[in-house]
């Protein structure tokens, strides 16, 4: 069997039995025997804009902080959570995520827990420019890394991203049972999880991800069953592709 075929099969196995989400922004009808104590929402917050004048794909590289605009986005996100029943705040270990979590922690009076499972996806192009026309993608020596978009061959497999993100979300759901949790992560991990929950294929056009800077993808559970997925942009509409490797 070809490598591509194996990836299709592993993707299907990862999805088998996984709950499927409702259409974005919708909420399912709650079962009459479900009480408020059984309703838990896990908010996945993408970090704000990063200072990256070199326009490189930074991935998991250290030293990439929020820009001034990114700090403002984090503050706007913190205000958006005021009045919500947030009892748990968890962050990716990367600096830009922790910086995004900081104003939420201060505003809501919560401690920040670090979860390695929320980290950015691994990528073989870290440290390189990947822009169209002037980046590493034009160099023949890198083309082998692009051989299989279904895995993908240039980075952490989608099935592994989905599995670790789902584990982090379910752990947060169990800890914040009957309340709300905020998990600060990164664009590709959040989007991959959403594709998984909605039963869609992992392979996608990065320009079509609905996961802007400082956006919130909210997963609501009735007990252990996912009932809805919704999306919001507390900092306003942002360009998901403005910062590579976000």
C-alpha cells in the first residue's frame, strides 16, 4: 500500500467513533435530563500576533514574543472572558501562548497551568522563509519534504496533532466539569482538532482556516458528549496567514 493510502487509513481510524460537531456557531438542543452541572465549555484561544520582522516560519523555536498589537489582542481576549464561568486556564509552553494567557490570568484571578500537548505542531521548515516567490518552497532540496500532504511529510502527522489536542481538551473538560476552561494554543493544532471533531479530512488549504489571531474556538459538552462548536474573534477579524507558522 502506498504511503498516501496508509495515511488515509490511519486518519479514518483516528476518526472512528469520534463525535461530530454541529455546524460552526450552532448549539444543539439540550436533552431534558441534562442539567447545568453537566454542561462544560472548553475555549481554545489562539495566541495574538507575534513580532516576526523576518517573516520566517518559527514553529516551536524559542524567542518569539507577542508584538505590541499581539499584546493588545491578548488584552481584548481577556475582556471577552469576563463574566464567563471560567475556572481553568491552561497554556502551551511557548512564550507567545503564555503571554496571551497572562492578561486572562490577571483579569480572572486564575493561575496558568502549562500543558505540553497544546504546543505548536512540529515543522521541518522551522527557521526558514516559506513565502510564495521568495521562500524555501522554491528550492529543489526541500521538495522531498512536500511529497505527502496527507501525513503531512513536512511535519508532525495530523493524526498525532489531533490525538494530543483531544486529550488536552478532554482533560480540561474533566477538570472544569460544569464550568468553562480556556486553553491557549496555536492555529494548526486548534484547526486540526476542529477538523477531527467535525469529521472532516485533515488535508486542507491553510488560507481557509477559520482560526484568526486571538480567536476563540469553543467546544461545548453535555456530560462527555460534544454538543456544539462555535467560533468568535474577540480582537476583531485578523489575517490567519499574516504570521507564518503561527
